C-alpha cells in the first residue's frame, strides 16, 4: 500500500526491563580498560543485559566513559550503551569510582524501566487483532507465517526512518510500511507490552492519519485495505526505526481490496475494533 509517515526520535531506544539498582558516575577521560587475554569479553547494556551480537577481542584497549555497579558488580562503559565487566579487564589511568546512592538508583530505574519486546508475541497479538478486524468486516481468518515474518523483518530493515519505499520489495505481497519502530512506539507512544505494540500499529494503519495520500484521493485507505482484505498468511517486522506488515494477496478479496484502496470518499463502510477485542 502507500507510504505512511510519523515523527520519530533520532536516538535509538530499545530499553530493557530491569529491577537492578544501578549507580553511575563520570569517569576520567584518560581511563582505559584492557580486556583480559583469555578469550573474548562479553558486553552488557547499562541494565545488565548481555549483548548477543557484539563482544570485545582479547588484549584490546578501550576508553572508559562511565563506571556503574549492578548488584555489586562493577562495569565500565565503552560505548553509548555497551559495558564491559571489570572482572574481564584491567584498568589503567585514573581509576573511576562508582558511588551508589539511593537517589541515583531511583532516577536510573525510573528513567530506564520498560518492557522487552518479543516479536513472536507481537505477531501473535497482531494476527489476533487482524482476525478480529476480519470478523467485524466479514473476511476470512489469517495465520502468522514464519517465512513472512522473516521477510517483514527484512523489509523493515530496508527502510530509512520516515523515508519509506515500496519499490525495494523483492516479493509481490500486500505491504504496509511505517516510520514508527520501537523508538517511537515504546518511548513516545508509551507501549508497555507486546499487545500495546500490536494494537498501536493496527490502529495507526487503520486510521490512516499519516498516509501520504490526502483524504479524498485514491490510495488514502490503502493501509486499511491491506489489513482487512489481505491474507491468509501474514507477518510483522519491527526494528528501532521502522515497521512492516506483509501478507498474501487474497485473490478472493482482491476486488474489494482494490475498491477500498481507490475509495475517494471520507467514510468507507468498514468497521474497527477496540483494544479489548483481544485477550
């Protein structure tokens, strides 16, 4: 369907949930941590979550920005949200001092508390919402396809913030794109669960508030048409900046989908659902 646009932040936000008490203090710029020589050193977020796709090579030097303590264990900051355990390194230069205070821990916990998104659960909720939407509008049910979820993730990764492009697709599928990824949906829209994320995207695409085609022109209700008439196999992909919904072209409903896509009025005869339609 046509492109959608929404304002997002430039900073990546994918906060992890945490019950850790964290304290932080600026470290001297001359402080350097050298990783131990007995294997790679794992990296962690400032909430203590291990980073699975990055690690530091043995015997390498890294400038330390801040020092934190998590449950009594000291970690050194080596990137914006990447921390190295003190036990996996040795320090040179002016040693930073981590000071744990009640106010520091409270501020950190309040500012960084968020849930951890699970894309499989989000897809499950999204399919349930699409099925409820289909039931309200008299169309058939859909199922989550792992292959389509993978393709949707690829399509989300091919987008560039609000610069959305359907012409880079490699498969002929019904498609909705959004400039709202985890950054916006969690931090700005306030999603606190996988169900919240699923419903946010469903409502955004159904409402067409950010469609580039103005109300009263063909294409304005294209995202809604894809939600109601596409399937039966669907998938949702989300990254920090973008989201993508992919689905089969339902040949039985193709004329109805085209009719809604080309609708130039202001109030098509379709029905939406409430958030509590799905448990």
